[in-house]
C-alpha cells in the first residue's frame, strides 16, 4: 500500500511543480501586467506616463509608447472577464492614446475617459 501511495504521490508532486512553474512564467511574461507596471505606475514622487498623458504633459515619445502598449492590449487575452468587454475597453483606450499622438484637440478628454482604471479593473483585473 505504501509503495502504491509513493507511486501516485511522486508523479502528482512533479505535475504540480510543472504547472506551478508554467503559471509563474505566464505571470512573468504577461504583456498587460508589464504595460500596467511600465505606464500606469511610477516610483514615489514621479508621475506615471498615463497621468502625464491625462495632464497633457507627456512627451511625444512617451505618447507613442503608450499608444503602442494600448494597441497591443487589444489583441491580448483578458486576465479575467469577457473578451467582448476587454476588446471594447482596450480599443477605446488605444484610439484615445492614438489621438494624443496625433494631437487631436479633444484627445486629453477622450484619454481621461478611456483610461478609467476602475471601469476596466472591476471586470478584468485578476483577484
């Protein structure tokens, strides 16, 4: 009986370790998480690029990078929630950030509305 338990326990542990490593790797290579960390967070005392964009003070290079990141998110899989909602929210944010790059007169207002953190996080941020 003990031999049978060892026969089951060892492979089960190995499988759990492999799936744990895969999950950790997926978390590390999560483009949405990387984008959020890079453009929506900043060290204490420094405004993140998303905030600078909403204030109209981001550089053209920062705006281009921000727009590229939002565009990439439109084709990413949502961490949680429905794909249709994810697509609608990320597409709106991508369009608003592209308008910032072009210098459209209403771009800042569009970006502020489209980059509403709570609207997206309540449905799509992992718990």
